[in-house]
C-alpha cells in the first residue's frame, strides 16, 4: 500500500496483489505511469515477506518500510506464548 499526503491529509494511491518481488516491481511501474517519482515515496507498508522487503529496497531506495500491524501483532503474540 502506498499513500500520498495532500497537505495534511493522507490518501492511499496504490494497493497491489501478489506475494513475489514482481508485485513490488509492478507497483513501481504503476506509480511512474501516474507521474509519481519513486524517489519521493517516503513510506511503504508491506507484510514481512522477504520478497517484499527486497523489492522495496530495490525499487524504493528512499522509502522507510512500515510492517503491516496485523502481522506484527501476530508475531508478537506468538512470541509471548
């Protein structure tokens, strides 16, 4: 999921499907066709898939990775049991 700030509001600008690094590559291409520069993307929210992580590092070098809160919560709950 990628969102863009409009002054003080946030808006989702892309939600992609797939579980491979190609899903991230497709997201980069989609954003560029909309006229967005990937260098300006500051945050990308993904799950903890190694394919997604490497895809974001490769395609969005200036972006911070924010992990999906549901998967993070599940991981933390599992470690506490």
